[in-house]
C-alpha cells in the first residue's frame, strides 16, 4: 500500500526531505503523497520514514492503493528504471 497524508497535517515540513522516493510534495493546503512513487520505503528502510518523523501521526496506509511488499519493490525498481 502507498501511504497518504490526512488533513490533520500541520505542514511542519519534516516528512518531505526524508522520503527516499521523492513521493511527498506540498499540495494546495497540506503535504500530499504521490501513490505512484510511494513504496512505504521498501527497498530503502525497514519502516516508512515519513511515519517515523511525523509529529502528529497523520500518515496512515492508503486503502485506495493496496500493494504487497513484492509489488512495492517492483514499483521501486520501475521508478528507478531497473525493470
């Protein structure tokens, strides 16, 4: 699954720089996550870095983008031009 940022986001700017896939960006009101780039940090870290640093815990799994670890790894490889 990709992750999502809820409207509880306080725009603290700590999640964007820790994303190894550059999937987090400033939206019109709050930060957002590009589901096409988000791999939950699979292939980089043991846990999603944005969730780790978020002070308000507003980054849950996105039920609209259900993916297995294998699918997330394949997405990472595609996004890096390896597949």
